[in-house]
């Protein structure tokens, strides 16, 4: 199946922090792929802005190297020269006056203006203010901001207030790149474009839900940032929370930005406060392969968690009685993100099964190998008695859609194009971010007030033993972490 490419309107996109890691790894290669796909209009302008003094030509060479380094395996690199013609560069001082007049002179009237703040959050306010003061941004412009969006409720509120001084909510695009992932959006399609699951999607039929985001990488290289965040701030407050919302929310009345975000917000507000026994923190330490969080974080006394598992309850009509178990961690056995919805077992079995009827499971695989599995019971083939066997009805999206995996757009590609289109559905609204912090703040405060250390676990394992007990005590078990 060939995906439909609808070119976006003419635009000028300014990337603040264009010489940084995110621009190199994600933004520039993502824009290039959209260019190759034919989605970038002929006169689109992409202007890099950063402190480094260099000209357009030098920035184009920098972009060429970044695209080469971070392009996907199957990417066609033959159009890089043409793409680079769209790029320009302005050296700018985010906290001073240098460069702003030049930036203004480069921005064309009558096209979409988007400003991507790929910089430290401490600079968001300065850049927003200068864009407004210098008449570069107006009420039609859009700004894109990256996570971390604050480190608690108070700082998130300040950030929202700072941005609100110069931009309206419908101009602010807060990125959570998980929302740009193909399968994450598929959660909404599966739930709201099919009749099959929705009648069963509640506490009466769903026993529990597991959401796992497991990574094999450690925190080496970004230990300082990570050690001030930990898994709760880095993954739970944002990415995991978004997955939880999409799984648990009520059907929005329309696939429209505010309708979707209103429903997500209701889920966050319905989260029960966590009991201390419903959370397990882990840290990879003293692993046989030498991996050690304390070394990676360069902090021998660190109590920051590189793994967390939570049991979450949603207090509303649909979900009371169905726990949601969340876990995420670094240096685990495999890189895999998936959501498992385990349905209740049939109330009565007419078959003589020694181990009783087994539950259906819907496994939604977010990465790698996006797809869905639904386990069903069937008769074991062959003569003889009526024996049952559980088999997966496997659907890999790549096979079904004819895409070879590499054709699936990266989250950033899709999200940047949504900014140009002016579609905020896949971006977090300010009140959503604040509600998520309001829920995580007490969890973090309680931990910081204590003196416990996170449970140790070995690199390459499934996390700390304690996390297994979180489910065992409820007579449940985690699905194995495997690629
Ligand atoms: C980022 C976190 O937001 O998401 C990282 O800061 C994490 O710590 C990353 O590794 C995971 O993203 P993905 O797309 O690789 O699952």
C-alpha cells in the first residue's frame, strides 16, 4: 500500500539550536525524508539559528553530514544537494540582540511561520520574547517546544505562563515524540475505528493492562541530565502517561485536537494517588558486564532510578477495578515497547482443560516491529480428544501495509509536518502537562524525602526482582521482555 503524500503549505521553519544533537539526529534527517517523499513545497525555507558563527554554506555542510550519519538504512541520499538549497543559517544570540534583525529580514510574508525551540528550556522565554519584540512572530506563527517541559508542576506552570505572554495556546506545539509514532496513533484507530474491541474495553472485561517501554541503552553520555530526572520525569510523566491516556480515554466526539486532548486530560485527572507499595524503583548496578548507573551518572551516591514500575488505578466508571501496570527502564534485556491488554477469562469452561480457560491478550507492539497480536484459544489440530491451544492471530503492520519498516515515517517527521499543517492533535496541551506533573509530583516528593536506594538490577535483565512481586502479589505476571 503506497502512503498518500499531501504537500504542506509554503513555510519558513526556523530551528533554534540547529547545531545541536536533536537537530542533527532527528529534525534535519526527518525534514530530508519528507523532502524525498515530495511533501516539502518548492520554496520552503529552513533556517538554522544558533550561537555558532557560520554562514549558510557551512551550515549546509553540517546538515549534509548529519543527514548522512543519521539517515535510515533504506534512505535515498541522492537528493541531498537539492534539499540543502532550502537551508539557510543565522547566527543568533538568544539572550542578546545579535542576529534578530537578520532573521527578520529572511522571513517571508504570507507563508506559514514555525519556530522550533530545540534549545534548553531556560532559553524558551528569551527566544519567545525576542521573536515577539522584533516583530518576527505574529498571531499566526507557531512555536514548537521540546521536553522536558518543566521538572515539576511549579516549573511547568512558569513555563506555560512565560510562553503565554507572547503566544496563544493554539500557537504552542509541545512535542511528546511518542505521539508521533505510527503505532501510537494506531491505538486510536484500533479503538475508535473498529467495533470489535470497544464494547469489551472496560473493567468488566479487561483484567489488567501492562505498558512496557524497555530500553537496552544506559544513561552514559547524558548522565548529568538523567541523574536530575530519573525514569519518572524522563519517561513516565510524559511518554508513558500519553500511552496510558490513549488506552484509557473515552472516545472523543471527533478526531479534533481539543476533543482528543480533553479526553486525555480526564484520564490524568482520574488517576488515583499512588500508594508507596505500588511503586518499585531500580538502578542498574554492579552488573556482570561492568555496567553501573553510578559510574554512568558520575554520582556514587545517586538515588535516581533508571527503572520504575508502577501500579496505577484510574478512578472512573470505565476502569475502576482494572489496574494498569507501567514499567520502563534502561539497560534491560531488549528494546521493546508494548501494551498488553489482558481480558478476563471466560466465566465458565465447557471443555476439560487441565489448566482452566486462558485469557485473551491483545498485544500492541509499538517498537520495534510495529504490529498487533491477539491470542485466541483454538482446538489443537489432529484427531483425538478436544484439546485446546492458545495461538496468536499475528498482524505485523509492515507486512499488512506493504511498508518495509523503513518506510514508516519517524515520529519527528510526522510531528513537524503537523506543525506546518496547524494540527495540534498529537501535541500536549498546557493543562495536560500540568495535570501530569500534579500527579507525579507527590510520588517524587515522597521518594526524595526518604533515604531508600533504588533496588539494584543487572544490565541485560528484566529489572529488579521487586518489580516481579508487584504483579505476583495480585496473581499476575509481567509479559516477558523480548525483542
Ligand atoms: C526520550 C528520553 O524522551 O525518549 C530518553 O529522554 C529515551 O531517555 C527516549 O531513551 C526513548 O525514545 P524512543 O523513541 O527511542 O523510544
